[in-house]
C-alpha cells in the first residue's frame, strides 16, 4: 500500500515532531517523485528574517526519505534506512512558502532489489530542490541514503 500524504503528516506529528511543529508537510508522493512544503514563520526563522537552514533540510530530507520509506514498505521486507551524508547549497533567502521536490524515486527500487538479492547494504544519492512561490530556487540538498536488511 502506498503512503498517503495525510497519513504521513500524522506520522510526522508523532515520530518527527520538530518537522511537524516547524510546518513541514508532505504534499505529494508516488514512486518517482515527492513534494514537501514549509512556510517561513516565526518558529522556523533565523536572525536574518528568513527560514533557518535546518528547517529547509528537514523538508528536503522528507521529500527523499518518504519515497525510501514507501519503497521499503512495498517490498514487505525488514530494511533499515539511514542518511550517511548530505550536502546543501543555498542560493537565495528562503521566505514565504518553500516547496521541495525530489524526482529520484527511480533509484530506490533498484537499490532495494540489490540489497535483497545480495544481502549487502546499498547507498544512493538523492537530490531535493527547494523553490519559493515565484519558482526561484532557494536551496538544493543532496542526501546519501544507506539501506540494508535488518537482522
């Protein structure tokens, strides 16, 4: 069964409360793409009147991680997932509503199949791009996800 944004946002309230209280929400997910949003507000600001970089990171990571979770759930196997590395680039102050989109879902199924076939852990890099309401890019995040069979 595929993850639905409404159920996933309830999950974040209980399991990722910092992201939920900062306003990070999953808006769309399928096997190829996920979209999250977060609005700049008092609770997630920095001293420079824009969104704190870590809040952007939470929204970006969620757009990649939700798809990894979805594919793991579809596999029916016990597979762990963890971010091993990340890189970020900031190109404009993040104000207003920021939308993060990851279109790297096609990488996940192959990594899971390789893990199931070989029994060895796999890594994959996924990108999430954040744009403001004018469509201007404000930040780009890259996350190195590791997956492996649970023992």
